C-alpha cells in the first residue's frame, strides 16, 4: 500500500491498556512523521494520552451496546483514514477499523466464530497468542513497515502537571506511593497486608502517599488505612489527582508499591523504582514495561523458586515483580484466570499467600538504594 497520510489507532480497552498502546503510537509517528495520527477509544479511558505530542486527535466513543448511538460518528469516520491499527480482536473494534480506513492491520482471535470475517476484512492480520506481552502485541501491528528488533521501547507518560496547592509542599524523602485498590477482587492483595507494610514504613520515618480513583471501590479499600497516620507522614490523595499530577507525584518519590493496575504501568513509564504484586495474571502478558527496553518480553511467566521474584528495568528505574505461592492443593500460579473461582469477585490464594514481610524487604532495598544514590 502507498505510505499512509492518515492513521487511526483503535484501543477500546481500559485505562492501563491505553497507556500500553503508547509505544505503538510513538512508533507510528516516527515511521510516518508527516501523517495524521489519531486515537479512538472509550470515553473516560483516554486520559493517559492527553498532551501526547505524537497524537493529533483523541476520538471518544460510547461503551453503550447497539449501533444507533454511533451512527453520526460512523458517518464521520467513513474512509477518513488510509490505515487503521486495530489493537483488539473484539467485534466493535474491528468494525470501527473497517468503517474508518481503507487498509487495516488488526489483531484477530486465534479461534472462534468471528475469526473468519475478521481475517477477511484485514490486509495485515496478527493472530493473538498466549504469553505475548501486550506492548509487543500492539507494536507487532507495525511489523509490515517497522523492524521491531531495532526499537528501544518505552511507554509515554502524560505530561507532568503541578500538584494541587494543598499537597505541593508536602513531599519529602524517603517517600513511597502505595496504590492499594484493584478494580477486581481477584487482583487485590489483601488490605491487611498493605496495613502491615504501611505501618512499618511510617514507623521507619518513610512518608506514604495513598493513591486511587475517586470511586466507591477505591475509597472503601483505603478508608480503613487512614487511621495509621496523618499528613505529612501519611497523605491521602485518593481521587484527588489527574494523570498528569500522578506523573508529577511518581517522579518525585523514592519508590512505588502497587498491584496489576494502570498506576503501576504509569510508575514504570515515569521511571519510579517499583515493587509490583502479581497473582493469577501472567506477567509475560501484563507485567509493567521498563523504560528503554528492547522489543522482547521483560518477564517470565513465573519467577524462579522459591521466592518467585523477578527484576527488570535499569539501575535508576528498577522494577521488582513479586508473585505469591500457588494454591496449597495444586501448582497453578499464574493460572491466567480471574482468580481461584474464575470470576471478577473471586479470591486469589496466590496473592493472599504473598507475605507482607517479603514485600516490605524489597521496598526497604529500593529505599536504601535511593539513599545511597542521594
């Protein structure tokens, strides 16, 4: 096909997945510097892309089912682009790509009833595969035009924005951002484990910032921890910072602790030394992406026994990935399912058995390194 003059990246997923698309967007901009590059995604999920210099326009679509609310948008998109990069194999993403662009490079499912028609409408199909990291899978959509093994791959965080006035002068060293909430219970490290870690950090003179969204889930999970201290030792910014302000906060602390969630990916993008906690989710597919990493997965499916700890990143921006032991009756971690009962509100025994003392030891090591560098 001729060099495209306009490219649409379609990423109808959650906020964390949107952030993982930034290497694809940046690579497309570098490959076609004179082309228009737009991104289409769900309303409320594109915040990590605001201010990204590689993007010309963000196009928000509704999550509602049915096509009647979308007719006006579909008419506006009709063949507006030369190329669509479709990062999901779902029906709606594929249809958006077919409507919007003359040519498509699309992720398609390895099996299923919709596979045939998705292959038929795609010039450059990429078949989804197990244990392929989401960052690499999205980048592979550019394989017909870009030699991926030549790339140094980093996520692009949103531009840093000043903290609100009430928090601007509070940050000190040593300090840690702790992100307690997970959207789904099966990814949730027990709150009581977080309590052990936070209490120990505060006793050792480490400043702790609690982050999260402003929804009932996140506020409910962090509310009971506020009794452990008060500002400026324990600072609650749950629901009070946008992504630019979170980038600013993460860039100025000594370490970060969090689960498999969007803020963990943001911490990796910013370059904050991090400890991240994984349970049933394979890190080969969803582990935090280190800065300036080559186009190869930075993580194994499971860390080496007995500690199940993996390390990646650079000397200035190390990432420690910790996994808990499998269920007592089977060797199942990571199972790739939604917890032990395979639904979003399921418990995950591997996370429950990940000891807070081990997590605290890794955080202390990152803080000691920060002190020595200072």
